[in-house]
């Protein structure tokens, strides 16, 4: 068993498995100053040990899959951003603080007490699991026109997923857009 405390940059550049074949209690802690990203390869990199984020996690390529049980991914602060990559988890991803956002696909149920921020800055974020936003959570979207995914953000909960919303919906107008009647 070991604990990895990442305070630098951990860059996954292969489709591989981050695992613990030796037994014992293990964890990966991405600290506030840490960056954990998948930047290469188109298939799946599997993180099969408990992962906690307080820094920056970036899904830039392929899929990053968190498979540890009972909790594969938890976030206390920082950010998880999809930008060219996807994220999946076999258990509910707990976003207790910080933000989750970007553009792409999440295949997991989400429990959010932090912020959900679709777009980079504008775009579509898809979640095929259940989405539960607590009273301290927020969904932040920007509207800069009338074309979905290009001029305004969308957060789509689909597949067999259901949305349970509490907390705030924060809408910002961008790019000088002023909606008119019927927009």
C-alpha cells in the first residue's frame, strides 16, 4: 500500500492502467498545486485506485476511467476539465468543491456541491449518468447567441440518467449578446 501525493505534473501519455497489484490501502492525491492529465492516445487509461483531486485534472485525449470502489473519483477543490477527452467512473463522482466542466462526455453519475461549468468558454458537456446538484452547488452557463454549443452552453443529462437540481443556476451574457423577444 502506498499514497501518491502529486504536487507537480502527472501526464498520462499511454492507454494503460494505474493500479495496485500488491495489496494494502492505496490512494492518489492530486494536491492543490498538482496537475493530472491524459494528453495522448485515443483509447482508455484506467485509474483503479481511489483518486482525490484538489488541483487540476484535464481530460485532453481518449478516456480517463476511474474504477476504484467504493469511490473512484472525489474532488474537494480545484477543477476537472474535459477538452478533447472523456471521463468515466464506475461509482458516483463526488464533486464536493471546485468545478467540473469543459466540452465532451462524462459517463458517470455526478454528485455536485461545487460548480458545473459547461463550455470552453462555450460548448456542450454531456453526462450519461445521474446528476445530483446539492443546495450549495451551482450550474454556470453562458449565453452569447442562439446556436447551441457555439453561441451558448449546454449541459445535457441523457441516457438513463436523471437530474435532481438544487442550488443555483447562474446565467451570464457574453460576446455582447442581448436577447430579444423569442430568443
